[in-house]
C-alpha cells in the first residue's frame, strides 16, 4: 500500500497580479483556475471582489502584493501607470521578476527595462494579442521578450494564460515592436471597415448587406500577406496587377464618392496623399509596397531593406 502523500501534486508557484482592468482580471482569473496562489492589487480595490470570492488574496498596497510572489505580472493602462505602481512598491520589488503585460511603445519597453535594472528587478516584457475573454483558453496569444532563462523559468506558470506563447528574444522591446505593428494593421483596417459601412449606408446599403462582400476582401487581404511580406523584405516593389498611379486614382474616386455623400473622407485622403507623394517622387509604375519609402520619409529604400 502506498503512502498517502505519494500522489501529492507539487504546489504551483504563487503569482502576483498588479492591475485589475478587464485584462488584469482575466489574467488573475486564469492563474487562479490553474491552481496558482494568486495575490492581486488594484488602485480601485473593489475591482478585486469577484477574484477574492474565487480565492485570490487582495493586498493592501503594491508592496504587500509584490512580497507575496517571485513573479509579478503588471497589466495596467500604460507604462506611466505601470512604473508608478512599481515605484509605489518601493524596495519590495528588488530581486523579483516583473512581467509587464501592459501595452505601450518599444521605446517605453526599453525604458522600463532600464528602470528594472536600476532597481534590481529582473524584467520580462510581453504583449497580449487577443482580447481578455480568450485568456486561459487555447485562443489566447502572447508574445514575450527579455532574458531567455528567466522566461523559461516562468513558462510553466505562464502556460496558465496562453494557448500560444512565443519568445521573441532578449531585446525587451521585441514584444512591443510586434504589438504596435500588428495594432497598426488592426486599427487602420477597422477604420477602413467602419468607413466602408458609413459609405454603404449613405447609398442606402445596410452594413449586413455589405458584410459578405467585406469578408471576401478580408480573405483576399489575408491571402496576399505572405507574398507582400516576402516582396517587402526583398525590396521588390513591382506589382503586376496594379501600379501606384492606378491606386492613387482609385483612392481619389472613393474619397470623392464619400465627400459627395457628405461624409468625412480623411481616412481615404490620408492614404491617397501617400500614394500621390510616391507617384510624384517618380515611383508611379511600381506597386503599393513602394509607399513604405514615403512612409519612412526616404526616397531610396534599398538601404533600409531588412536582412531577416
Ligand atoms: N482588454 C483587452 O482585451 C486587452 C487586449 C490586449 C491588450 N490589452 C492591454 O492590457 C492593458 C490593460 O488593459 P485593460 O483592458 O485591463 O484595461 P485599461 O483600461 O487599459 O487599464 C485599466 C487598469 O489600469 C489601471 N490604472 C490606470 N491608470 C492607473 C494609474 N495611474 N495608477 C495605477 N493604476 C492605473 C486601472 O486601475 P483602476 O481600476 O483603479 O482604474 C485598471 O487596473 C492595456 O495596456 C491594454 O492595452 C488589453
């Protein structure tokens, strides 16, 4: 007969979560669900109520929260707020590992890593690429950067959060670099979708009537991304389907149609202005990818072609 403690599961490491907006609550909830003793702190304490009901410990202040675990996950509005909360914890942060899942710029991620070094804190940065309701499910996508050994040490704990977690390297700004580029794609695309709904409505077409055709366009965009990315990295800006002169004319007529209907066409006019400037610089026979040079403020893009 085996001793009763033969099958005792090893205790999961404790985790602290600072910040309980929708995302911080989801993170803390996923740690709890995976069996991690979870300590939380939020500027507005009442946002911890449902987590406390599920077994989380609410710390009285950031320092108490930080003392409760080796791994401190921070997820607040922006890096100003993140560093303010960490500063408020004072010396308690020394020797701990901070995983900052707050979204901000690559520059701010490097700044936060500098703050951490100056305060004796080990720093990981991260970006969450899916909404709060995905956290703890197979759909959740996380990107991480910082020291590999630290990331690997905490990976078993971080597996409570993510369907997919990808390590992007030691540069603390790696995750934020992907995050801002992907959010650029998301928000410019969503702005286009919203504008197209408004343009359709101005012509008496409901958004739901347009939707099946809009989905075709979304699929078309998705199907061109790999080829466009390869061409962008290779510096190959030719496009056999349509050149920039034609693109600029198309953008002008859609903007004009919007203005004829009394709509704000600034989203389209901004894209048209980029195309027009690229044509004026002498690249009208090339494809839309050539606008990367105009966006970067450079005529000659060859010096900026990445090696990856
Ligand atoms: N929600 C999502 O689906 C999602 C998806 C991907 C990434 N993110 C990123 O995750 C981060 C958190 O997002 P969120 O949706 O949870 O909510 P949020 O509205 O971006 O942030 C709210 C959190 O920040 C705290 N906060 C704001 N200013 C503060 C300050 N000066 N000092 C201390 N705490 C402060 C709030 O505390 P109080 O409760 O006291 O106001 C609350 O805990 C953001 O960077 C966001 O971009 C969110």
